[in-house]
C-alpha cells in the first residue's frame, strides 16, 4: 500500500503559516504590506488585546474584485507576478501569494473590499480551506482585513504567544518600520481604542523629520544629521545620529533598500566601519537610512521573513555606503564631537 499522500490544502497552509505567521506582528506586517502594494495612502490599524483577539487594517487602495476575493485567500495566488521573469524586477513588498492563505488557516479572517463600484463584498474564511461565500457588504473604495482569534485552531502555537503588551510592542515596531519607509502614507494605530500613533503624510523634509522624531523619539532627531548622496545610480539618504548619541543596543537602526526594511550583514558592516573611529567599543550607531538602486541589481527574494537581500555588486554597494557615511561623519568629527567629550 502506498504510504505517500498529498497534504490537504489546509494542512499545507498551516505548515506554511508556521513560517510566515509566527505572531500577531507578522500578520500585521503581511496585511500592511498588501495595503501598501495596493497603492493606499491611508492606513487605519485597530488592535485589541495585543492583536491576539483582533487586528483590523483598513486601507484606501485599489481594492479586490468580487471574483478575486476567494482567490486572494488561496495559496500561491497573487496579482503581483505572473511569470518567473517578473521576479527579477519585483517592486512590490509581497509576491509569494501565501500570506492571506496562511493567515486564514490559523485565524478567523474576513476581507471586505470595494474596487470603486457601488457596493463592496466580503469574504470570510475561518480556518477552512476555502471561502464559503462572498456576500455584499458596505465599504468605501479600498479594503479592510480583519483577523480575529489568532491560532484559535492551533493551541500549540497559541501557547508561544507572549503577553498582550509584548505582542503589541512588536506590532508597534512593524508599524514604525513601515511608517519610516512610507512618508507618503498616513498611519493611524490604535490599541484597545486608544490612539498610539497618528502619523500624517509627510512631504517636506521638515515634515519627514517630524515623523522620524515621532517614531524614533525627539532625541534622535535632535542629534542627527541629514545626508543625501548620489553616485553612479546609487542614492543614500536619511539621518545618522552623531557619535555622541550612540546606543548600548543596536535598537535604533533602520535601513531600507528600495523602500524595503532589511537587516543585512554587508550593510551592517559598512555602517560599522564608517563609525569605527568615532564610536566607543560596544556602542551602537543610530540611523534611519535609505538606499535606492536599480531593482534589477538587487535580489529581495531570499527569505520571506529574514529581511536579507543580495546585491549584484557587493563591493560597489559596500564601498558606496562606507564612503558616504564616512564623509557625513567627517563633517562632525571635530574634537568636541568625539564620544566622552560631552
Ligand atoms: P501576495 O501579497 O504575495 O500577492 P497575499 O496572500 O498577501 O499574497 O495576497 C494575495 C493577493 O490578494 C494579492 O496579490 C492581492 O492581489 C490581493 N490583496 C491582498 N490584500 C489586498 C489589499 N489590501 N488591497 C488589494 N488587494 C489585496
Ligand atoms: Mg502579501
């Protein structure tokens, strides 16, 4: 008798969910990235009980067609790439087409959407393989994704959740990280009915610096210099804290490659090296930096959650980062700025 069997779609999704949906914050990340990919410029995020009870994200993006609603919830269904070549130049945040399917396999998921027509439509999935039905529902242009009772059907996973406060803080981190990458989008985050962030669109540099101060704390902004360097197709811009504002932990380091938050060895190394002779041993620099480059020279399809990237030309990117930062810090390198002197 044959021992090999195909996994049921539900089990396959739950296994995939083990990778993508670790905790409420990972759900929020996926849902917000979808909203951004849909061209939204306003995100309203409502959280209850650290996200374990409820996470609701409402956007004003392009919406999902009625007929696409069930598809949006299926595994490997995506509107973002249609052929392998598209992977080469992927500009959207998501593209694997497994987030919603994974979430729907471990939570009660409702999507309500309107693509600009008279009425909207809602699809519900409660840990089942398929959406049972699509029903009419009032909704303005855009999409609302509601995730209730995370891990209600996978108690073993639920056990690994921390306190409400810890889980909420991680959600907050995700929102902050995205808020720093999209100044052109307004973010409203509420927890148990209380407003946590109300970040308005920030167009001018002054408005952007206000947002950075709201997200990273006013002290960071007061001690940071603005940089903007462009060379041979690479642009590095953002804010780097003076060495005097160094931290005991690497907790205020935001680096974006083409708008995507990353943590990458090459980047970390280049930044460290630029700060090397101005920072005390064991201290960590603080920065909010953006590297923009031709999307075809960077591979972001490395891992869905690890935030790694692969540059086509490591050497050139490292060199550019190091030189740009070294130069920016050289301007503030006079004796009185050396750590320990203030
Ligand atoms: P991926 O983002 O990798 O394509 P997802 O499972 O996250 O996969 O989403 C599946 C599809 O559902 C997306 O490709 C998109 O077409 C649609 N979708 C999801 N969320 C939204 C949204 N907020 N607005 C518009 N379309 C959405
Ligand atoms: Mg997605």
